């Protein structure tokens, strides 16, 4: 995640009240599956609109030599978390390490000097839902 312009990164997980992923969805082979208690997504903060809204470039963990790579739209669409987003958009959140929960405003493809990537717009949600707290506790107890 090196580049000419060092931007801040935030880490976390996309979450849904339905914590059981669809067993028919297999993660794309080049993406590492989520590790309980560990962030499975990194977001490079591209633009901030005050302290409570941002747009960022999504990175995912890989098995390759580079641990994080920019997410590509065709592979994101086949992840369990994106399929869950399509089902429960209004209850789908990004749980940011050290910050709390952020609602998803949108996902979309954008392009920069390195090529296309998946962007996400986030809006801070001051109250963390109980279901997120319960999922965190379950992950820590594993």
C-alpha cells in the first residue's frame, strides 16, 4: 500500500445482523477469508467530509506477497459480505477498529492512476448496535 501520496488507512469488518455467511458463497481464491477478531478490510481514506463522512478505496487481504491489494469489482461482487450487503443494505455496517460503526452510503467503481478500484462512502453512526457488540464478543471468545 505504498505510493507517492501517503494517505491514512483504517481497518475493520463489514457486518450484518445476520452473522452466518451464506455457505454456498466461497471467497474468491486470491482473497484470504476473514480471521475471527482480525480486520479483513482496509480502507485508504481518499476524501473526508468533516469528522463523520469519508470516501475510501477498499483493500482486501490476499495470499500473495503483498498482504493487501485494492479490491476489484468483479471479485468484490462474489464475496459473502457484498452479497449480504445486497440483502440487508439498511442494516449493513463497517465496523472500524478504534472508531465504531459506520453506515454504508454506497459502493462504486472509481479509477485512479493505478487503474479501477472499489470505493466506499461511509457515514459515522454514533450508537453501535447491540448485534455488533455481540458479534465482537463472540469473535473474541473464539
